[in-house]
């Protein structure tokens, strides 16, 4: 609820202090009215929020604080929209993003060969649990913008593989040739994972023309930064509104990881008529930077009567709820709910559902009902001997200098930490234990050391989040990296900034899956505990395929489930404004 801020509160945020120096000098008369809010705005931004709420009385006072505060649409350092107070650039970012979404969503699409598409939709989604995927593919076939939302194993990749095949066939039938397709994700790891999963899904498709099959199998994933040509130090995109990406279709996985700045750059680089297909899970962690795009876009699918008529030609046996007064982009969202990875007998699935629903008691009960798939471990127990035992296949591969086997074994188990400092402490402790076992008693690097790149390096084509393994090479050591198909090595002296990564943060694990996951809850201050919330816990749990171990107390788990921390975003409001400005669309 809006609360009055104390006018005498000191400014402590570094960016707020810099802004205060400029604003107080440029607008000394208005400055006293806004001074109390600057710190709160920048600290809110640090936590991913686009705005802060103010009371009705505060809003009335702030309306008199021109030129520092302006109304929606004004060019001012701060924007007041109702009881929402924005930093001006955050307000403009969300307006630009909403306008681009609206532009892309309302671009014309090529006519669809309904008979051919209907036959493929029927054949490729024949399974009784595939109706949601079938509907998502049909909606995406008819519209240039689509969000396919769903948890692990719900078939997002299968849906998009079938959709791309449909779009290729429709384009060829219309004598337009095969479409130019891009695959991207916020991190290199997520991009590689998407490309691999897509290729596996394409192998299951029957009856594709050879040219279409070859075209789709040649697709490779890349980071959004690399797609856009965002290179340091300026980080100015090579592609933008005046030089759009040469694509007809773009698929972006792990869309929850896109912050507002990167999303704006991406949308600006897409020409009207380019199809954009976003894949993501609204329950996962949002971006490290500001924004929560999936929370703003994800909603109940609602379609107009005109769209329903088009869908009827593709899916004649399916009935749809029609709403000609639906919210903006409600027809551009499909949420998949049937998980093939986590069925009714899956403890991980039950636990994930309980966390999303905020049901702490049900989550605790799952550890009893689904043991040993779900397991408690006391935080007082030393974890390193058990981890070393569980990594036996990995250390055997290291001893045999088999890079491919070592990378495959890394997927068997991963330690995740809610807090970066806990990951670092775990890695230090495990390194000491490994030294006692004869691994890495001397030097900075040792055979079997797992690394994570923490800074993009375009010279070595290594990117933030890439995982490497140190292995013998000649008479020394080298760092090996895998793209899922082949391994390459580089000299240790050429490594960009990196950390030891036997344990990584939950944020860094997004886009990855492991057979077994251990989660370390925060061990530090109340501030660290406050970051351990429902979204972080859900993200950690759903990285595990078969086994999840919580290294903490039941009370910590329940506290995280009770702690729901949605981000404040003006994107949905901005989309509503776009819709209101274009009522005829």
C-alpha cells in the first residue's frame, strides 16, 4: 500500500546521489518535493521494479514538482502515472516495448493453407495429451506474435518444432521459399540447450520434405547479444529499426530472463511482419535486470470471434471461448499445463506445483510421500564426501581425459545456491576436500576443475554462463568447452573472467537441466534470506529431472514458499494504452 515517505530520509543509493546533484542544481524549486523519493526509486530498480507506489496525497503534491516530475508522455526525469512514480527512462522503456509488441502483433501474416495445415496439426499432435500444444501451434500459425508459456516437460520445444515445420511448408506452398529462421536465448547455455532439444523434436517428425528437414536441422542457437551484434565496449546493436534483422521468424527461449533494455533492443531490431515466438515459464525467476516480461504477457488465452473462425478451419473439433473484449494480446498467449516429465507419480512435479500454489504444508508432505526422489539433508552435515561419491563417473572421465564423457557426467548432478556467496563458500570447501583426495593440491587450476565464464569474451567466443572443465592437454592443462556436439579447448591464459563452478547460483542454472539437484538455502543475513522466494525455489526444483535434495531446514523451505515477490511493472498498463489508441485493430 502507498505510504508517505519521510521528507528528511537521507539519500544513500550511489545512482540516486548522482541524480540528486544534477536535479537539485537544475530545478532547485521543485527538488524538495521529490528528494524523498529518489532513493526509493533506485533501490526499487535494483530489485527489478519499474516504479514505486505513492499515496493520493503524495501524487497530488508531486504534480506540482515540474520540471522534475511530468505526466505520462512528458519528457521529464520522473514520470507520475496515477499513483505510480517511475524513473523517466524506465517509463519510456516500457512504452517502447509495448509499442513494439503491439506493432509486431498487428502486422499482416501470409495466408494459411488451411487444409494442409489442419492435416499436419492432426497428424503431428495425435497424442491425447497434446491438445494444448496443438492449439498453441495453430494460434501461432495465424498470428505473428506468440508467447508459449509452460513449465518443464510441457512440450514447448515440441510445439515450436512442429510450428516451424508448418510455417516452412506453408511458405513453400505459397511460392515464397523457405523462411529465414533465428533461434536465440539470453545465455549461450540456454541457446545451445534449445537448439539441441529442437533437433531431437524434429527427428520425430515424419513426412517432411527433404529440403525442409535439411533447412530446420541446420538451425543453430545463439545468444540475443550475439544475434543483435551487441559488442563491447559501446554495446550498440548492429541491428535496429533502420537495419532490422534479416529474419522471417525468430524463436526466443527462456524469455523470462530478458530484461527491459535487452528486450527493447531485440524488438526494435525486428521488422513488422517478422514472426516472434517467445518461449518461457512465468513461474521461473525473472531477469537479473529490471522487468518481468512474462508476468506482464502471461494471461488466460482469449480469442475474438474473427480469430475463432480461422481456428475452426484448422481445428474443427476444438471449441474455444470467445471474448471480443479481451485484454491486449490475450490471443497471443498459450499456456501448456500437461507435463510429460513430471506426471502424477513425480515427486518433483508435486513439489513444484505446491510451491507455485504457495502451499507450504503440501510441499513438506511431498518430501515424505516421494522419498527418496525428494530428500532433506541437514545443513550441519558435511556435503563434500557425498558429492565426491556421487561424481564418481565424472572423476573417472577426468582420469581418462575424456572431455565428452566428463561433460555428460556433469549433467548428472549439480549443486545450486540461492546466494552467490554460498556458492563461493561451497566451492572453496569442496576444493579443499578435493585436494585431500589428490586433486589440485597445488596451483590455481587442476584437472577436473569446473569453471563458469562470468564475462562475455568475443575473441574466444566464450560467454557469461558458459561451463568449462580443466583437463590435461599435452604437458599442461587447458580449459575445455562443449556446445553439445563437440568439445574445444583453449589455453588457460586466454580464459576470460571465470569462477570455480562445482556449485553455481540458481540464476546461473536457468536454461539447464540435471538428473539430480542439491539446493543450498541462504546461510547469511536477513537480506540474503529475503531473496530466497517462491520463484527462486521453483526454478531450482525444476532444474532437477529425477532427484531433488534440499540442504536446509523445513522452516527455510516454508518461508521461501510464503515469500512471493512479484515485480512492479507498467508494461501491461502500457499495452492497454496501445490498445486504446488503436481500437480498430
